[in-house]
C-alpha cells in the first residue's frame, strides 16, 4: 500500500464523502454516527472476554472509522483540520 501524506489522505477522505455521502445528511446525523462509534470503542475496551490481540485489531479498525466519519464532519463544516490541529497543539505546548 502506497503511503500518502496525512493532509492529502484527509482531503482524499473528504473527496470520498463528496462523491458518496447523502446531501441530506445533517451535522446532527454525523455527530450521532461519531457518538455511536465512540461508544462502541468504549465497549470494546471494557470487554474482558476478547483477547488483547483481537481488541487491538478491533480498536484500530474502529479508530479508522471514527477518523473517516470526522472527515465527513470537517467537510460539512468546512474546517481546515490541519490549521486547527496545529493551532490547538501550539496552544497546548505553550501552556505546558
């Protein structure tokens, strides 16, 4: 698999949503989807009957799903995630 720079990957994911997501999908719909996926992530962590290897695989997959859904939100809200992440990181580094 060819490695893609993170910013390019994010933009590619947003383009995927432009081409494949419903135009009627609301911000509330996307937030609900994120909430469900985060709840599932939490449930995986709490499962004691799942092996650690299976948990790690499930969490990695779900983390990717959460990020993909987040790209849908950033597209819908027209948020420059690179800029806002850089800004908030700098703020946090300067306050440490």
